[in-house]
C-alpha cells in the first residue's frame, strides 16, 4: 500500500511506538516510504500525537485516512478512535494491520467498525482511489495488486484467495 500511495501521490505519515525500546521501522518499509514521508517517534498508543496533528493540519484537504499498522487492538484502534473524534473518515487496511494474536486483531477491528471505521483491503482502496481503468497510473497500480499477499485476513468468515 505504501508503494501504491507513492504512485498516487498520497501523503504518508509513519509513526514508531517507543523506538528506543521496541526498535524503529523495519528497513523493508523504510525502503519504500516516499522521500518526504515523516517518521514520528511516539509513546502514545494513538498515532495522533501533537506532531502528527500538526502535519495533518498542514493538509486541510485530507478528510479520509487509510490506516495500517501493528497491534490492531491497541495502537490502530486508539488511532482510529482519535481520528474519528477529530472528524476524519477512517479506512483500515485489513491486509496491512496485525496483532500478535488473531483474536486481538479480530476484536480490535470489530471495535473499530462499531465506532464508524471502514474495513478495506489495499486493492479495494487503490482501485477506489483511481475510480477508472483509464486513470493515469492504472497500470502501475494493477501490477502492485497482483503481487502475492497473505491468504487469511484473520477475520471470522473472511479469507482471501489472492
């Protein structure tokens, strides 16, 4: 999804939960982040730190957020609740969100939807953003979504054969 966001020119903000103790963003993700993408260290469970709030204020046209991350039931959930409370529409990328335990992931995502978030896949989000197969970057995005992904989304009754 990060590469798709780059192709489409979407802003990307990355946060790291207490990197002194837990480590920083893995190199595989750093390698694909847009050059102007900030990486913000945090101790709040929510990514909506004062610094991130300021970054979002600098982009007044942004009203929707595509959210992914780890610990769906903690950081992703608290970020979702804060974003919704701040007036953003939140779309959680289920194929980019995890927890150490599948039941924590499932209940975190369920709680987020109860609060008004939308669950989407990266492919859903990318094609929804393009709207049309005649879009300028369609071929680039089409190649990205054909790459292998996980088979199970860890949600009751939802699996992916992609």
